[in-house]
């Protein structure tokens, strides 16, 4: 006997159907027929390259190294054999021991053969995938004895073979009513895996989420993957058409084929009908019959130990055994590779087969559509269906009227026919109080906290806990979302839900009143947070303005457009002052918008507005800042006006002179303020520490360094403490670099702790300059690059000035003279550079390059626009860093 093959092989099992009956009825005839059968199969197998492994009484086990040869041998034998032979073929890994095979593949082959009828050839999916030129009929998924999962079986069809047979001799393949899905399932691989594990670990899992997020589709996908785990079937029970809570039990019984009986409660009848069977029920769309569904589920889980349930609902069933599983929206952040865009493209191709994203513009537009639709699967599908007659850009341009735009002619459940139907389905389930709260929440931008909701949305008779209960209810119903920010709960609203609720607010006639209350609330909060900013609790005020910037913007825009100038001024002035520390300059623009109108109206808060608008000194307009602070200082002396705390107008005036020049004016103002009490004294002292080292007057700076730091610490405001510590470090750079670095590092760490981005980025720049002096140009350039990149993004032209001048110093030191002169040139339009070494460096560059070449390089740099200049500087830093690394 030849050596039996190993590795991946194909097994053929044969058996004579009804052989026992034939032996009993005609032993002699059976003996002759069996001899002919054995010879025919043996010869056919060997001629086809197979080997007989063993005789199994009335059949054979054979093995082939080629699946194609095995199937062809089976066809040839089946055409000629006189007896009703059933055949099964399976491919798999051979496990050979003592001249015989054992293991999974050979066992499954025997089970596949046992499922066949006489004259029939069955092959497994593995064999089907390995052969060609053979017609196969897909017989579906089947349960084989002792095989844990369902197995896909195919029937071989060939000329001369019977084609029609009774159902296979297997257990019911797929009990239940889980239908095949007509559209592909896109993405959510991680969710499917996690949810499958959750269903296997919990008998009740409820998928929750806003309408259209994809709860049902995900539940059906997971259920389909668990068919093999539930031998008594997967049953889908759709509750959306059930309008009466009393009809829930009847709907469940009807789907399961359970017949009512007299004098017996329906829940007991259903429980008895299920009994100990191991089955999975998908209970879809429970939200409108929540109590009845929850009651039934609880009883069934109690009395049916083999039952598992996946429920879908806008909110959980609130049962102790329940595992709530919120379904997230489809991801959008990966652009063309995101699940949301993939779904859009696939559904678009269903109506326009040639649809494709032609370029980056198409990708960006479709991504923006998916993001604007909150990643909701239904909304994305409805938008994609519009591709039959619209372009992506045309759809995007109309998302502001999404409820008219997003509908479909396809047959869908009634509550999914349009986006409006989907949202209305949820909205109609709310009581009047919940609708009132949700409607008014539509005026918030980018979220809100419970205090804001209570102030704007609470009825006069509601107390704090009633508002909290309603917020809790809306979150449970998936109409509001929650996140945790700085230890507190922040509520949000998907844009689709927000637009719908805003429509209801418009229809009620309360939109403008609510928007005014929103603006007034955030104006009041901005004033309070400014007082907090000027205290040791500064960090909480910074966090607040960062979190609420969108609400402040919305409030400002409403007030400015509606002519409520006082509210607009309050929001703009205080938000600009609160957020400059984050190098956020948008609110400075708000303040600048209002200067003319506020001056004409002569509002009491005019000096506050002028001071806030003077932060434009950092964005490239220091001359304007100087004029505005001068006006503010003149008004501060008049008791009719309400100014910021004395010292702030001087501070922004100093910053204006810092970048517009002359620096002597900065020093004059500092000297004027240095001996005063409180904030003014701190402004004067720390201002001197900021400038004196930059113009080489280190000794004067050291003389007041400790006094300035102590004054800032006594004031207790973190911004000024970090500012003073940085100045203390700068004052020591010429004689004690170690002390200087220690102080600068303290300032940097303190600034980061208190979220003082203004000082943090300044310290990164100054430490870079110090590292350059200490002899580590590579580290210095790395830090400078970080600073330049940040100042560029923020639009902080002022702070970029010294940074690029410092870069010029380092480039000169490492011998990149033309680049150094050009980089210096980029600093000239930005303002006065305070780099002590710069005069010496410029003299060196003139002598090295020659005056003509030096002037040409400087002119080239100074002619660049801000964005181009920053890009050029970063390119030169990158080149220099590569050269230093290569050395």
C-alpha cells in the first residue's frame, strides 16, 4: 500500500443507502451487487489518483491530494454504480496514525455523507472553494450531529446524476424566522464582536440609541452570527406596528406560533411554549410599548432558562438582568476610510453604480455630509439615495433643511420612511414637560450643563430635581447625550435632534425669547468667570470659557444681530479677556466688531470693550491696540464708565508698544506702575522683567526680579505668577544659566498646570533660546519649531516675532548665514525683536555675506506674508536639524 498523504487532503466517504433492508430481502443478490460496487469504486478511486484508506462495511473511506480529482471520481462512480450510494466529501488537515486517519476533517466527512441520500454527492464549503468546472447547488446551512456550528453544504450536479432529492437528513438548519438581509452590513466590526460577547454573557442585552443610528441592523447582524448557538432558533419580533401595550404578548405569541388557551394568562402560555428550549429572541422597537415589553421580558427570563433576548429601544427596559448597550454613531474621523463614508458610497452605488469619490474635494464633501448627519446610518443612507439626482455638494448645501431633503421612495418601515418620521417617532413618545425642555435645549451650541438647562429650560414651578429627572429621561431616550468634563456632566444634542427641536420652538413662538435668555445667561456667566479668572481659581475660569466658547459665540451673534448691544458687549469683552490666555483670538474679533457702535452709544462698558479689543496687539495690529488702550485709560477716570481692574489697559498698551515700538514707552509705563499696589504694581514689575533682559539690561532686571515674583505671588493670580517666574529666569540668563533654566522650567510647569497656554508657549521659546546659548542647537531648534508652529496656527503674530529672531541667531551660529539673514527678515513686519544677541549676529551676517547679499536676504524675508514666512522658517529649521543630526 502506498504511503498515505498528509497535509491538506480531501476525504471521500461512501455508503449504500438501505443496505440492511437489501441484505434481509435478497442476500445473494446483495452479495453480487456489493462485489461489483466494491470493484467499481476501488478502480475509480485509484484511477483518479485517490487511495483507499479502509472498507466500512458497505462503503469506503478514500483520500485524495486533489479536491478536483476527488469530486470527479465521485461523479464517475455515481454514474455507473448500480446501488444507491450516498457520498460526502470534506477537505481538511490530515491527521494520520497507524495507517488510518482521525480528527475533525474525517469525522465531518462521515457526517456529511450521512446527511445525503442514495445517488447524491454532498461537498463541504472547503471542497466547493477548491474546485472548478463543476456545477454546485447551494443547500444552505445545516446542523450535523456532534458538530457545534452550522455547516454549509453543496450538492454536486452533473449529467447522468439525479438532481432532485428529499430534504437532507440533518437537524433543522435554521429554526426561527431570521431572514437574510438584502443590503450589506458596513463596518462596525468591533461593535459586532463586543456585542456578540455581551449577548453570550448576558441573557438580556438592550441596544439603545437615537432613531436611525442602526440598532436594528446591528441586532440582526449579531443574531445572524449566533444562529449556531441557539438550536431552537433565532426569532425576530417587530413591535413597531404594535400600538397597544396590551397587544405585545399577542405579537410575541403569534410570531412564535404559540396558540392562546382559555383560562390561562398569555405570558404563562408563552413561557410554557418556550419551555427549556435554547432560543434567541430579537425584540425590535420597544420604546413605545416599554412597560409591557419589560414586564413580558422579565417573566420570560424568569421561567425560560434557555432563552436569551436582544432588545432594541430608544431607552433601556430598566430590568435588573439587563445589559444596556448604547449603539454609537458611525465613525467619521477617518474620512474616506471611515465607516460612515463607506456606507454612503456603498448605498450611493446602489442607485448609481458608477458613483465614486473622484478627488479630495468629493471625499471632504461626503465626509462633511456624514459628520453633519451625526454619523446616523439612516440619515446617511437617505442622503446617499439622493445621488441618483444630486451631487454630494448639492446635498451638503441643503443639510440645513434636512427634514425635507432626506426621504426615500424605497419600502421601509413607516417610522424610517424619512428622517422626519424617525425623529417624530421619538418626539411623540415624550410628555409635555420633556418636549418643553428638549425644545428649549435646542438653543445651546456644543452642549450645556444642568445649571444652564435649569436656568433656560425649567418652568417656573420646576425645582432642580425635576429638571434633573427630565434630563435623565431624555438621556435614557437617546434624545440627549452626555459626556464628563472636569468632573461634571455635560449634555449634548445631535444636530439632527437639535434642528427638529428648534423647529418645534419656532412653531411655539418662543424661539427669540429663549435665545435672548440664552445670551443673557452666558453674558452673566462670563462676567462671573472673569472675577474668578482674577483669583487663585483661574484654571476653572479658563476651562469654562474653553468649554462654553460655542455657546458664547451663539449668544454674541444673536445679541449683535438682534441689536442688543449691551449683551453683545458684555459677552465679547469678557470672553476675549478670558480666552486670550488660551491664545484664542476669535472673541477679540467680536470685540473689535462692536467698537464703533459702542462708542456711538456711549455704553458704560466701553472701556472694557476697548481694552479687550486691544488684544489685537498680538494678532498683528499693535498700533490700533495702542490707540484703543489710550481711549480706555481716558475713560477709566470717569465714574460713568465701568472699566476692567486698573492695570489691564496699561498691560495691553504695553504689549502694543512691545510690537509697534518704541520700547521706551513700555518701560515708561512699567516705571509708572511698578510702585503701585495690587495688579498695577504687578503689571509694572513683571513688565520690566519681560523687557529689560531682551534689550541687554540684565543687571537692572535682576535687581527687581525677586520683588516682582513676590508681588505676583501675593496677588495670587496664576497668570501673573507664571509671567513673573519667566521674567525672573530671563533676568539671570547672562550670568547664571542654571538658575535661569530652573526658573523658566518652573514657569513652564506652572503654566501647564494652570492651562496658561500664553505663558507656556512663551517659555518653550525662551528655554529654546537658553538651550542655544548653552550649546544644544538641535534641541533649541526642536523647541523653536514647536513654538513657530503653534504661533502660526493661533495667528499670534506678536509672539512669533522674537521666536523667528531667535531662530536667526541659531542659524548664524551653525553657519547657515543666508537662511539666518532671511529668517531675520521675516521678523521685521511682525514687530520689535527682543533678542540680546541679535545686534551682534546682524553685524556678523553683514560682514560674512557682504552688505548687498545681506540686504537682499533680509528684503526677501520681510516681503513674505505671515503664512509664507512661518512656513519658510519651519523649512529652514527642518533643514538645519537634519544637518545637525548628520554630523
